[in-house]
C-alpha cells in the first residue's frame, strides 16, 4: 500500500465544526504530534526513519502544498515517487517505508503531523531535496530550505 489521501468527516452545525483528525477506521496509533508553519516556497524534507517503521498522517490546517513521498523499501517499487497536491482540510496517510517532503505553495501553510514513533536521532535520516537520481519535479527555482535539509546526503 502506498501513500493515500484520507477523507475526513467534518461535522458542522451553527457553532462551527468538528473533525476527527485520526479516524477510528484507520486503526493506527500515533505517539507524537507536531505542528508546522511554512512560508511560501519552503521545501521541507525529504525525511524518513532508517528502520522504515514510521507511519505519518499529515493534515493541512491552512494553505496548499505539493507533497512528495518516495518508496525506500528495497523492492521492485524502490524510489517510486508519489505526488499529492493538498489543500486546506485535506489529509495524507504515509505508510511505513517512505521518505517524505513537501513544497509550501500557499502564503501561510500550517500542517499537523501525527507520527507513529518517537524521534530518534540515530534513525532519523534524509535525502537532499534536489537529488539528481530522484528527479523530483518541485517546479521551483529558489526554494527556502533549512540548514539541516541543505546538508542532507544524496541517495546512494
């Protein structure tokens, strides 16, 4: 199973709305939650867990992003890329074994990450965003990238 958009149910009444961000039918446990804010033209990633055990559910609270997932499992789909355009209110489930990154398209992009594992610096890995072997179509000339992400290695 690859990454897939998740349809979240929104319950609305005169007070506002309620959304169950981790639907019960997913039958997943997430132990860590992160909120990120990214300006337009930011690229975050590509990040993954070297043990390929981490699952992610991301929910876009505000903005628009281009999400990129890459299969890191050494099988016939190794390095297969998945692209998703996510808009406000949409969610994406990223299964175990995938590197993940995104480009912020909106002016202000707020995401909530649900992670199945706690952060472990010894297994936290990444791939440089412009790795030539991956040929990711970011469609951006001058991205804003963190110092850490600029120093990530290529996929060897």
